[in-house]
């Protein structure tokens, strides 16, 4: 007869694919539970008030038109709605597809059941399928999975949130197919179950399960099989009657869920419920629904009369006391037995072969104890609000003498024993034929030697010749040699007979008198016994081991023991290598949800297996994170000692001062701390590389990731502590900033030196980890700042410490309070005339945040400049008519009219352009510091980059006029640009920030900027000491040099003609002032033109053609 699960059986393959899809749906539920869009939970009152008009539940469908109209007439609601759509549409769509798949699953199941009833499949109907061993398994699983996915969906994705997500999908995804959305909404509307607030409808989940009709006869057949049969043949492994309930545990979970599809059993059928309880729940009431998500049946059956009364007979305090009255100190006893077997040298091959049944029996009992105590000593994941449940848990804890550490030790030692036995069995099975042939050869040699002894040929043995025994042993030897491969029942029977024959010849022929004969006879019998042991070894032992070792029920509950695992590691780091066995035991739990997916060859296999593997790896990292935490607590002590206590030994030292610098006690303390750190890391490195599901876990990588995570926490806290002002009372000053930067630099240096020092002792690349994580922290912070409000706004809250630092520096260099002196390359306080920000500030920044931090600041200032240039565009666009200059040259009357008419616009432009100039100067200073560092630390790199850059520029210039220009690699140019900027070989003043600005392309931009400069000249005065233009009145938002740099930056965004027009207009202004009786403003404008030429490399020759040379001479001599 054709097998039911054969690939050409359309019926079984359809059902298998359906169940495979059901397991994949549940994996998606578990995956998405960690990505619930929190805003759709509407947890806080603040969020409710903000989003109540755009995040809507099913009440929306009754008045949808009114709601949409309300949103459309309110621009704020429209913006809020658009933000939600932009930020959450992708995840909303994914949730909807999940909900639709749940609905489609039950529709497909109903279609399949109808096809079975209508006998649409050849030679297959409901009766034939449910009689087949695998057929009944699949049918029962199909109904169970539907119930499980509904329960898990309600547990992890709250009902109100489901409604809001469905409404959001309905509103936002008009272009996508919504054919099932009405039915999906009916199935997954709010049930009233609230995990967070511990609320549940009275007969939950009966109404929920009945929302889609399922054939009654199908439900009855499934329940009948689950009640009466052992559908997974578990009783073959669990042979004792008292083990019946654990044997049927997975079936019990399925039956519990399926009973809600036929609630009349739970309500009124007392006899059947008593039968179910006696068989499946004699002393257990906490069940894993799916992959360790537990539920308390005492609580969930409390509202069902028949179920409650049946359960009251078995699940009570008296039953618990009876269980533990017979099993006092049972946990300790099993721990001792497992420890005895785990002793070095005990579990050799011979011991495993001789005692495999006893070992498997010990593992079975050990796993039963662990399962019962793990489930019944902890709270179920589905909340409990029943007093009896709490009483039962308290009784279990009291009567069992429950100790978490003991239970954890039993779990670890059991996992270790399982791993060793599994490895031993695999090795024995792999070498089975080799062992068979080896023992056969030994037996033949021993029997041949006996035959020779009785031949009388060997005179030295003094054994009389016996032809009868010679022939007999020779015959036995030939029979042993005739035993062939593969090993058969006939071969085993023959070996048994030969052993009996050897026993008989030993008894009846009195051949025990000679030790040589006894030795050969013993050797031959031992070899034959080994043949029997080898032949008795079957793969069934491995199957039994995998069955009893199932730990899928603890997939979630094990997290409760994380703290105890970490405490054990702290007390004894060598425990880490033992935990490897536990993690492998947990990994085996993944086989259950993946079994049907694998059998159906589904494409979901990779994604589902990766999900469960990643979840387990996250848990392993969580447990082992205690090691990096301990290492860093030790490193922190080493940092304190090396930074503040131990003096650095100078290159030359007087011998009289040797004792002073020795500091032996402190150095001994460092040595002890280093040794402690090394013992912690040795534990994790001893775990060996392990395959967890489909992902290989390397302990060295685990350690490095853990250290990176811990380093991230420590370094981030230092950055936030020193770079973000603590509280409103802290007044920002240059001294205050430098002090904080100095402390940060010392902290960073301490961490770096300590990681470099300890790296060899803990087998990691300390400096590489340091550089990698510091760069990652700063780059992430910069990216966060840039992504906030789609660009870096200057006057907005910072997203992190980098934004805060950037704004603090800008605040110190604000033109209202400080003056920039180009000769000194520094900002001076407008009142006290003291330096506030200078090259030392940027050198200190380099010490504190490094090259990556300086580059991050440079990037942020670049985005700020772009943001301010967009403001310039906006001002010009809205005020163009007011500030347009019609004359091609300076006209005093026209200028006066424009200044009067556009005073406000000119002031706004001035403020923004001065700020742009300040930001550009800050960029210039940062790049200078980067270039200085690069020349000092990597002179060859700096020279190479500069040479390559110049050669490429020369090549481009040389080939500019050629018809066929050489093509340069875009990637080469991009990489070079990145390296040049990081090395400080860049010119921010010449950078194009805005490529598509219509306002910058207007033909009179040069005259507008000249007008702006002329309007501000009366506010400036020429400093005779430095030659800079500085503000006349303190507090005005004007500074000559930043104003000029800002104007140049604006002109660089435009055509070159505007730059020339700007110069021409200023020269015209200077000439007109020369002819006037008053020279007010003339020296200033001429100094501006000089500064322009000096700063931006504008040729003096061009200027001489437009302005008499004597004006420059007069200005320079004044």
C-alpha cells in the first residue's frame, strides 16, 4: 500500500503544506510581537490626546466619511496623519498580511475538510486519513495550530491595537488588495482579553474560536482521536503507567486548545471530562500552548462546570502532597546520579553499551522532574487571576522544597549527560560495522590459537594433543569467520549459540587447568560478547534520547533562571563551558516547529529557522553578558589605578626614586584584577564553536560582541556625562567646556590604555574593539542628529551628545558675544577681550572625541550650513522685490531707499549669513586640526593623499580642452573625497552646499550681497591692531570676518558672474565714497576687498583694474 506521506499523495501534501504554513504564521506572530508600533497602543494620556483623531478603532467604519472630512479640514491632523503613514505603513502592512494569513489558514482548512468529505482526493476521505498514523497527526495538528495562532495573536498583539492597525491599513493602503479585509476584521476584532490589565471574558476563548465556522463532525473526530489514541506513539518510550501523563503532554496541549471548539464537553459532559482529566491531567495543570508559552488550565477551566469539577479531583493540594511524600529529596538524588556518570572516565564506550538502558531511564526521570517543577513553580505566561492557581503554586514550592539553583544544576547536569551520551552513541553507531569486524577478527584469532594449542605442534605449552578439541575449535573459528555484514537477527542468534557452546566446552572438558587455554577462551568469549553488544546497538536509542530530552516547554520559562545562571558564572566562571550543553538542549526545541516545514520543503524553512536561531542566540548573549560586565567592572578598577594612582615611569629615572615609582602594592592589585578578568573570559572561550539551529556561534565572537555592547554602555554614558550640559543651572563658558573636554579625554585615555593592557590576558583585540565601538557610537549619534527633522537645525533640541556639543561650540562663537580675529584664528569675548575658542579648543576636542568625533562635528556643521542656506533662499524669495538693486553701479539714493524699504529683510539676511560664516570658520578650524593630526600620526598617508589629489586635478585641467576626455572611476573619486575630508585636506569655503537653488541663480545676487555688506559697514570698525572689521556696539549680531565668509559661501552657490558683480559693486561703492567729501565707510570697504583677496585667493590684479592702487596703500598705512 502506498505511504500516506509520499510526495505523489496530493491529499497528504496539501494537508502538510497547510500545517507548515500554520507553523510559519505562528513564527511571524512571535517575530512581530517585538515590533508592535507602540504609538498604536495609545498607552499614555499624552499619546491618546495627540493621536485620538487619527488612530482609530472599528468605530471609524460607522462614521468614516465624517472622520476623513475632519482630518482633511485640519492641517495639523493632516500632517500628523501623513507622518503616521510615512513612518508606520510598512509595519502596518506586515501586520495586516499576518492577520490575513490567519484568516486564510482557516478558510483553506475548511476547503480541505470539504474536499475530504466530498472525496475529491482519489482513495482518500476523512475516515481513511484519520485511521492513518501520520494522517491523524496532521488532522489534529491542523485544528490545534488554528487555535494556537488565535490565542498567541490575542496574547502578543492586543485586541484594541489589532483594530487600530486594521483601520490604518484600510485608510492608508487603498492601492492594495483589500478583498478579505471585512472578514479579517470580523475574525480579529477585539476579544476583550487584556494581558496587561489582567482582564478576560468569562468563557474565553469560546466566542473567539467560533467566529469562523468549522465542520462539527471534523472537530468531533479530532477530539475523539486526541482523547483515545496515543497519536505520536510516546507510550512506547514512557512504559510505566505513572509516566502516561508526561508521555501524552504534547497531545494534552493540543486537546486543551481543541476542546474550546466544542465547549459542550467543558460545560456539561462530566464523564468525558473526567476521563480526559484522569488520562491527561492527573497531576499537571500548567501546559505549554506552543514553544513554551504556558497557560494554567485551572484558571481557564474555572468557568466551565464539567471541566472544573473533573479537574478539582486531581489537581489539588492533597495530590501534590502525595506526590512529594514519595519523592523526598528526589532532585538531590538525581543530581548525584548524573554527577557520578559525568565524572571523567566514567562514560566510556563499554560503559555506555552495557548500561544504555539505565542511563536513558535516568535521563527520562530527570527530564520529567525538570519539566514538572519548571512548569508548576513559575507563573503561566497567560495571566492567572484564580486564587486556587496561586495556592497550588505555593503548595508546590513548599512541598517540593523548590530551590531554583538546585533545579538549574539538575537541568545543566542533565543537558551535559545527554550531550555526552548522544556523542558517544553517534560515535558507536558510526563505527558499528568497524567494531563488528574488529571483534569478529579478535574472536577468530583467539579460537584459531586454541585450535593450534590442542594440535600438539607447540611443544613449549606442554598441552597434550587432542584432535577432537582441535577440530572443534577450528570449526567454531570458521563459523565466527562466516558471520557477515550487515548484522542480522540470524547472525546474533548464531553468536549466542557459539557463546553457549564455549561455556559448555569449558565446563565439560576440564580445560581450566592451563592458564594459556583459559586466557584464549576468555578472549574469544569477550570478543563474542562484544559482537552481541555491538549488534544490540540501534538508532532507536538516539530516538528515545531525543524524545525524553524535549525541552520546548521551557523556551520562554528558562528566562526566569537567567539571573541564577549569571550568579553561578560570577561565582565560578568555569560554569560557562557547562552551559554549552544547556544551550544545545534548548536548540533542539527548534526541531518541533520546523518539522512539518521541513517535511513540506517549504520556502519558509530558512526564515523560520533563522528566527528561532536568532532568538536563542539573543538569549545566549543575554546570559553570557555578565562576563563582559564583570570584565568591565574589573577594567574600571584597573583604569582608576593606572590613571590616578600608578605613576607613569619616565624614560630616565634616578635609582633613589625607584621605590617611589615601584608602587608594588598597587601593581600587585592590577595583576590580581587582570588574572580575575582572564578567568572570566577563559570560561566563555572554552565553550567551543557551536551550531545553534542554522547559525554557528563562535565563543570568541560572542565575547567580542558582549564586550562591544558593554563598552558601548560605558563610553556612551561618559559622552553624555561630559558633552551634554547637566541641568539648566549650568552656565556654558569656554572654561567650563574645556574642563569637561579634559575630563572626557582623561576617561577615554584610561579606557583605551586599560583595554590595550588587558587585551593579551583575555585574548581579544582591545584596541580594535575600542576604535570600532567609539566610531560606531559617534557615527550613530551623528546619523541620529541628521535624521532628526530631516536635517540638522541649529535652534532645536539635540538628538544626542554630538548635536549638543556642536551647538555649545556655536553658542560660544555667537557673533553677539564674541569676535573672530583671523590673525589669531580665535574668538574673543566681546566684553572681556579674552579668548574663548581657539586652536587649543580643537586640539582638546581631538583628545576627547578623536578623529571620528571631529569628522562628525564637521559633518553636522555642513548640514547646519545647508539648513541656513535654505533659510537664505526663503528670505530672498519672499523679499526679492524689496532688496532688488536696479543700477549696475553704486547709486547712493537708490541704496538708501532699498535699505529703508528692506530693513527687516536685510537684518534677517545678515543674521543668517553671519551664522553661515561662523559655521564655515568652525569647519575650517576642524579640518586644520584633522590635517595636523594626520601629518603627525600618518605623514605618509597625508602626503600620498595630497599628491594623488593634486595629480588628479592636474590631469582633469590638462584634459579639459580635449574632445575625448579620460574617464575617472566614480568609486575612486568617492573614496578619495572621503579620505581627503577625514585627513583635513579640504576647503569648506569653496564647497557647493545647495545644487538646486533658483534663488541663488538670479542675476542680481551679487548686487544683493553687496547691498547687504554695505548696509552693515556702519556697524563695523577697523581694528588697527589686527586689521579685522569688528562690531562697534557690543551685543549686535555682526562680525566682519564671518559676514564676509558667509557672503562668499552664498556666492559660491551661484554663478561666477555674481561673484564678479559683487566685487564690481563694492569697487563702485569705494570709488563713489572717494569723490564724496566724507570718507566714512571707505577704509572699511577697501579692507573688506583686501580680506576678500587674502582669504579666498581672489587675484589682486583683477582688483587693481577696478580700484586705484593708492586706496589699498592708504588703507594699509592707516
